[in-house]
């Protein structure tokens, strides 16, 4: 059986199909890029006031967690890796330095009352990527609760949020050092 030679018309159809497939891939990439860029612009920015006045504490607000995931919106009671520090802290509000978490910076502010940590607020955290927003929405309440329970910066690292956890501990430790 003889094989037919492709005609000029079938070559043209093949080229048109390749063109439309390539155009589809490029348009899909552009749409994804614009979607990600739009999501980042619309994302709520963290409070950057050094005093924290008027700031909403997204770290302790359970309504900020992703309710579509299978994880609970209220974090479980964490256990500290090390016992709480024996020393007491000075009362007041202390701000830690900015710590690099690779995908963004982390900065915390700690409130000390009666010599104990009563609140930890995130002043900055990685939030310019959708993945960072999802991870940190889950991790920030846990980190805050764990720091309050441990009464120190000696906290468990949260799997999946390792860099944020480490930067959180570094910023918190510096704030607690200034509170001693």
C-alpha cells in the first residue's frame, strides 16, 4: 500500500493547529500571571505601625484561617519544646527586629503584662504570594498560641512553615531580650 504524500493543504492545517495551541499556552500563562498579580495586590497588608495602634491582629483571629481546608480553624493546644523561662519580663509592648523568612520578612510585637507574655502580634509576614498567604494564615495562630503557652521564643517549628517559624522565633527572642 502506497503512502500518500502530505498535501500543501494538510501542512497548512497542521501549522494552524500548532499556532492555536501555542497561542493557547501563552494566553493561559498570561492569565495565570495576571491572576497571581491581582491576588497579591488585593491581599490585605499587615499592620506596619510600630506601636500596633489600630492594628487588627490577624494572628489570633480564627476567621482569617482557610476554612476550606481539612484542618481545624482553632489550633490545638501546643506543647513547648523547652520549659518556660524562670525569669520574669518587664511589663510593656516590645517590638522585635525584622527577620528574613526567605519569601518575605517576619516582625513581631509582644505584649508583657504581670511579667508574662499575654499577646504576640505579627507586624509583618510573608504575604505577597498566594501560597505564603495560605501557609501563614494557618501557621500564625499556632505560633502565637505556642509562644504564649511557652512564655518564651522556644517554640516548636511548624512543618510546612519552617522559614516563617524560625523567623518568628528570632524576632520574638529579640523582643523578649529587650523585655528582660
